[in-house]
C-alpha cells in the first residue's frame, strides 16, 4: 500500500485475504481520474502518481501537500516512497510529515504546495489540478500533470511528466517551473529503507542497490544532486532512510529539470 494522504504500508497477508474475500476478478485500473491517481506499469515495475487535489476536510493525520508525488516499486521491492505520517506525536511533527518535502515531489522555497493547518485540514491555499494527460504508445506510458499551488505566493506553475518504458528498465521524468523568476526549488526522491544508495565520485549520479535485483542508477541534469537523510514510517515504526535531493534555481520564464532511473546493464 502506498503512503499518500496519511495511508501507511499494510500487511500484505491481510491485503491478499481482503482481495480473496472480495472475489475481485477485474483488471487493475490504471487511469484513476476520479480519485486523482495514475498507475503506470511495465513488466515488474509499478508506479503510482498523485495527480489530484488534496482531500477535502481531512483528519489531522490524513490530507497531505504531496501533489504530483509518486511511489515506485521494482518487483516486490519499494524503491521510491513518500515518508508517511506518524500515527501520534506533536502536531508540528505530524504537520511536517504531511508537508511537501516529506513526499517525492518538487518543493519551492521550503513552502508546502498546499497550506497545511496544524489542527487538521488545509488553509485557503490548496493546490488544484490544472492538467492531466495520459498517453500509451507501444506499451510505453507517458503521464503529464500540473498544479497551481505555488501560483499565489510565487507566480509559478509546477508541471511534471513521467515516462515509463515498455521494457520496465527506465523511468524518465521532467519537472518544469513556469512563471516569475528569482526563487529556488528542490526535488526529493525518498528511498525505502531497504534501498542502499551511494553518490558516485563525480556527484552526477546515484547508484541504487536492493534485494537480489540488478543495480539501478539515478541521473539528473540542470540541478545539483545530493544524498541526504530521510525517515520512513513502516507500520507506525520510524525507520532511517535516505533521499536523493535535486536543487536548482529558477532564473528564467521556464526551468526544466530532467532526471532518470534506469537499470544498470
């Protein structure tokens, strides 16, 4: 189970039992337009992307400012995740994990894409979905989405495009900022605790190792790459993890940050 809007990783045995009891036999839905999610799959790769607006009237541990974030799994191993939200704790701590930086998406000037209230719910500024396009050609899948959560404070639109290859060996992404200049952005890719990451000496890519799978490599252009600490809540237990962070300045009417996860040969 993915960690969107307060959801947490669940016991796979219980999930399997629920599916068996439901006697569900239909095909898995990929374009979840009404719930605000997109599902990209190719062979052993599964990606879930949040393309909707934050939920209305959430409880304090629910609605999150994670618009356009995604989670990525390779076979049974989760690779890119969101941090999740602790079940209990100080309201400021819970608010921090509901924030944009705790999700695998882009943050501008350390500000949440939707205004979060510590007592639960959101303030008057909430990211709205303004574009979602999906194309599938020869089993390659492209999803493009955008939100306006940063339009009022910064005059900026955030667009994200994800492309998953038909063979499942490559995920390419583009994060684009359009609008007023003179601010900075960071993109977080939170890694599951079972993923081992190392920044290569040239500091232009990150090597990723997990389970018995072949290694993967992350690359990016037009941004500085760092490997920073992160946290992940696994069944309510806090675990140490890592995150890949891209940092870039927006100095033009349009800034495009390109990145790529690919299996090593």
